């Protein structure tokens, strides 16, 4: 019973609020001045167009884009928060692409424990000073080995 009473009072309140808003809006529109007439500008009339002398003005210089090295691009793929350090969590979050190499029991299923142990071991091996963060120099030691190119043909 109380819900019906509160619902009815709420609906009545909303209707009355809408009615007052609608009437107040109508009175404001009645008192508003009419819009000023827009003057037609002839296309050939250049005197009415604004002009400015920008001969000695100079805008801001555009930013320069620097070319990042291959190792810097690799570093920034891991460094998500751009603090120039790779935390353990940042390193672990992007290592899922090499899971087949990490499958220690050979069942073609990689458990989280297998993946985390191998990645944490690699991280700990790269962290030379043991501060649980990789600097750019420490991270460079985790670089993948370059692949050997096969000859195109046996001529």
C-alpha cells in the first residue's frame, strides 16, 4: 500500500514539475527579442571580408618526431606506463606468445605455473642488480637471438 501511495505521489510530482517547466519555458520564449536580420553579402564584394596582416607573425614550431631504434621500440612495447623501467608485472603480461616453448611436461597445455616459472626465471636472470625492475640496459639482454637466413636456392 505504501509503495502505491509513494508511486502516485512521485508521478504527481513529476507531472507538476513538467507542467511548471513547460509554462516557464513558454514565457521565456514570448519575451525573447526577435532575431536580427542577416545581411546578404555579395560574392564579389571583397571589402566586407576580414583581412589580417600575418607577414611578421609566426606560429609555434611543430614537434619533431624522433626515429626510435629497434631496441627502443621493443622496450616501449613492454614498458606500459612509460616510466623507463619494466616491472615484473609488465614483463609477465606480454610473454604469452611463446607458451609452446615453455611447456615443460610436453602435453601441449601450458599451465600458468609453467609459464610464470619460466618467465620469472628469465626476468630474474636479466635483473642484474636485483631491484625487481629492468632498466633499458638490463632489458637489452633479453633480446631474442637473430634468426639465420637460409640461402634462397642451392645453385
